[in-house]
């Protein structure tokens, strides 16, 4: 490379050699101008066309993908809304069924209360006192025209009787009023009971009204989903992003729990499957076994929640008849309890193993054993056991965020993919424009070194034109 | 899936590749017999460090050491940690009994001990094999003992511990250096994978093993 003198025609005359070489190169470039321009144009055209084609294809693919995402998203949204409406209807149905079931009894009770009130009301009616009998007697006495003191005596006797009868009548009248008051007092609980029953009915009606309003809301949402407008799609997409973020956060927390769980059982698992078996260079069989136990717990939790219809990741489980679903639920729960029991005992074994190893280390170091007669030293062991039993159940609930992740991730990936494809398509489109312009730029760049021959060419062409013009005139 | 399971099974069965085997030679000749306390500490360290599934043997270096009778104790630890702990306790008890009754030998046959150790280690089929020599590395062979032939220590780590200086070394340190050089050259020529010397037993104990 350093021996550039070999390029020189006359090594002794460097300047002359370079000049001649330069002239030759210029001549070559000038001669090759047209084919080179063609090559530049062809290459740039090729890149332009390819970029445009790819860009167009990506735009179309993104469009199709977006349509597909949209239909999936709306279908899922419709399904969710329908499920909500279904549940709300079920709630209303339950309320109505329950109330309708109670209604005959309530009606009977109300009728009884009303009859009782009516009877009591009739009993309370004021009975007019009988017409006084002494009025007829006085009239008879007044018609006696003779007899001396006879009428006077009769009247006196009559007066006495009247007083006596009056006292008796007044007494009976008062007694009758007392009875009516008692009856009225006895009617109070009946009124209260009727009032309470009517209040209950009112409350139920309010609940029903609330449910009806909820159903109205869900129905309007469902209608907007059916309408398939952009606003709904946007709302569903944003909802999917939010769902993914929340579910991912919960999953991270659950992963932390799973890690603690793993640490609890990894050491004691070596007692079962051996501590010296390796699957890969750094992966112990006992570690994998511990991981499998945790994954089994998560799976059982998933099946439990599926059979409870809390999650719906497996359509086959969701479509099972209630009897089979109940059996599956029971089986999952039993397995989960067994696994939790195993884990709890493994946690106990871990504590024993650690204590045993610590004791061995003390023996080997000829150190005195620690004095620990306090019940506090058993607290970590109890804590480990409780954690070992509780964590599998806590881990079972990971199925809920998992379902959210599964459903929302599809939407999110779809959106990201569409945006990515569109971004690349725009970049390719921009590149195609760039290549189109680049052809002209490269052409001009090529012409710069051979500007002198080009000027000469133009000058000669101009001279010829000038020479040819008078001849043509002649 | 079946292939994956088969591969997993086959890799599980080859568990010895990940295990360690240690053969410790303890020099009991002359004044070195008094160093048994230090040797016990090293053995305890090895017991504390080795894992279930590993193997360990302790042998004494005597007048003629190429014999299994010189092995004080040997064990391959169970894969279950609880059993391995019990085995370690039993091993320690044996070593303690030996250190209480150790008697000095007239000669020091290190080469014989190395050959015996290599034989034991190869039998264990462990992934990492180490011979630990607790000696001043001054070999003295008795009459009729032939050790001047090539030995084979392929893939075995050799760790020389507590290589004390002799009285003559103090007068002429070249003897000490030449002795170490001789042994290093010998074990390397025999195919040893590594030659390590540890004199600072307080701070450099972890160099004895290739801890995973």
C-alpha cells in the first residue's frame, strides 16, 4: 500500500505522473458518464421501488392486523359486557325469585293484619246507650189525675231508680270505652308490622331499581359495542393497557411470593430427591423439584378458580355441567390443601436441616452450643410453617391477574405491532423518497470531478450550434 | 417431549460429574506428627465445605504409603443432607481417635500416597478430584522402596499444605525452593490439572477446594 510509486508512470517525475494519471482518470470518468448515470438511476430506482413496495405492504398488513385486532377486541368487549349483563340479570332474577317466593306469605300476613285491624275497628265502634225506660214511666205517672200523694211518691221512687240506673249506665259506658281503648292499644303492633312490611317492600323495590339502572348502563355500553365505533375501540384499548399494567404489577408481587416460597422448600427438597443431582451445570434437581411444586400449586389454584367460574381461561371447564365442575373444584381444593400441607412440613424440615447443619458447624469448630431455652427461638420455625401453608393459597389467586394479562396482552401486542409496522412503513416510504432524490444528487456528485471536460463539451456543442445556425439560415 | 425427558433423565443420572472428591495425605513422620492439630482443623474445614454426594478420604503418609491400610477414614456422603451430616460427625470422630493415637513413622513415602490417592479418586468418578498433602514435602524412602518411575495424576488437583521449612532449609533456602519446584514439576508431568500451595492456613483455606 505504501508503495504508491508503482502507480506512477515516471517515478522520477511525480507531479507529471500524477497529472497524467489524473487526466486519464478524468477521461475515463467522462467516457463512462452515461453508463454510470444509468447505473446510479437504476440502483436508486430499485431501492425506491423496493422501499415503496415494502412500505405499501406494511401499511396494508398493519391495516389488516388492526381490523383483526379491532374485531377481537370488540368481540371480547361484547363478551365481557354480555357477561356483566347476564350476571346483573341473574342478580335481579334472584331478588325477584326470592321476593316472589316470599310474596304469598307476605300477602297472607298483610291480609291477616288488615282483617285484624278491621275487626278491631268494628269493635271500637261506639254503641249508643239504650233509650231511657224511665221516660215512659214518667209519662204514665203524669197521666194519673187523682190519687193524692200517690204520684209524688211514685215520682220520688222513680227519681231514686233513675239515679240508680243512671249511675249503672254511666259505669257501663265508661267500662265500654276502656275496652275500646284497650283494643286500640292492641292494634298498635299490627300497624307497626304493616308499616315494617311496607318498608321492606320499598327497600327491595329500591334495590331492584338500582339493578335496573345498572342493567341500563351495561346495555347502553353493549349497544355502543354493537355499534362498533372508534370511541368504544379506543376506550377498550386504553382499558387493556391499564389492565395489563395492573395485572403485571400484581404478577410481580405474586412472583415475589413465589420466590419466597421457592426459598422455603428448595433446601428440604434435596432431602427427597438428593442434593447432588444436577439437570444442567448449575441447575440442581432439588431446585427444579421445588419449582415444580410451586407451579403445581399455581396450576391447582388456576383450576380451582376456573371451576369456581372466577376466571375463564379454559372454555372446557367453563362449559362443564355443574356436577362435574363441582367435583373438579373439590379435587383442586383437596390437592391444594395437600400441597400446602407438604410445603408446611417442608418448611419445618428446612428449619431442622438448618439447625442440624449449624450444630455440625459448631461441632467441627469445637464451639460451645448456644444457650436457647426461650420460646422465641421457635417463632421463626412457626412462622416458616405458617408461611408454607398460607403461600400456596395466596399463590392460587395469581390466576386472576394471569387471565387479565393473557387477555390484555393480546390487545397490547396487537397495538404495538400495528404501530411498529406503521413506523417501519413510514421509514421505508421516507427512504424511497430519499433514494429518488439521491439519484440526482449522486449524478451531480459524479459530474463534479469531470466538470472541465463537460464544460469543454458544452462549449464545443455551443460552437457547433453557432456554426450550424448561419448555414441553416443560408 | 419424550426426547427432552430422555435427555433430562440422562443428565440427571450423571450426577457424579458435579461432585468433588478429596484425598488428604497427612504426614506422620518425625516431628511433623506434632502438627496433627492443624491437620484436624483442615479436615474439619473440608467436612464443613463438602456437599452431599461428595467423597473424602484421609490417609497417613508412612514408610510405605501405597496401601489401603494407611487410609484412616473414607466416605462418600449420602445425597440426603441429614444422612451426610451424620456421616460427617462419624468421620470427625474417627479422625479425633486417630489424632489421639498417632505415632511417628521412620520414613515419608509421599509418592506412594499420591498413587494410592489417585487410585481412590479415580474410583469415585467425581467431577473434581483433589489430593491434599499435609507435609513438609521432604520425601524419605526406606530401603527397597522403589518410587523413581513416572506416576499418573491425570486431571487431579494437587494442594500442598503447611509446607514447613526444615532446619537445613533455613541454612540454604535454595533447598526449600528446589524441593517445591521438584514436586510441582513432578505432579505437572504426571498430568495434574493444578498445583496449589497453601501455607497461610488462617486466611487462605478456601484455596484448597474448587468451591462451586
